[in-house]
C-alpha cells in the first residue's frame, strides 16, 4: 500500500443531482445520467455496467474523458470548497492506495473477503470487479484501488473499508504518491 494525495489546487466542475443544470441535461441526452425516479439516479461512469446508484442531492463530477461519476452529498461537501458556479476546489487529504504491482495486503484481502472484490487474471479490461454504488464496477488490470476510508479494530484488523477503482490514466493525472 502507498499513501497518495490529490494534487493541490485542483479545480473541478461538479453538479448536484436534482438541481437545474445544462450539464446534467446534456449528460441525460448522452445517456450517461438517467433519473430513475424523483430521488434516485443511475450514473454511467467509465467503470459502470448498469449505472451506479446516486440520490437526489448527491453530486457528479466528470473525469478527464467527460464521463460522470457520483460522490455522495456528505463526502462531496466534506471534501470540496465552492469557488462559484459549478466550480469547486478539492480539499486534498492523504489516502491509501494499492495497485497490482504491490504485495497483497490485509486491506485488499478484506475487500475480497467482505466487499465482493473479484480479480479476474484472464481479463486485462475487467481485471477488477466489485459491487459499488449499486452496480458491478469493473476496472482494467492497471487501475488503482483507492481507499477513501479504512476502519480498524483495536487489534488493527480491518472492519470496514470505503474504496473505488481509479483508471491508471486518471490516477496519474490527479494523484501524487507521497
């Protein structure tokens, strides 16, 4: 495992689901965002197969390829500063990350045992898969697993973990290894 941090001064555009936005309207037209009902949405990120679940009030950001990905309202507001309009500054904080070149660690073993992480060594494009955001997300072999939060008990056993896959090109663009 390594410690990573999003690059400083990163400004992102983000959109609150349920608020009027020309960008959300455009993403709906492109079938990258779908409103399931008044309070539920499906977001078709790069890694999504059936669309990641989000709720009205959650935020979506766009990756470098223009694909949306969801952030829960609580996480987004805790980790971003408004700059005006649809621009926000990410508040960088150290996170843990793991990629395939590193030895297996207890945190990834926990994801396999308790969070549904699967590793398909026969597939380069869907090497990793896991149930995240109400969908089964897949990622290529060179993707990085970024841990947003890891909980440990008093014996340092992993009891819970919040994570996601980050495509290698996106990881290299937005994270520094500390």
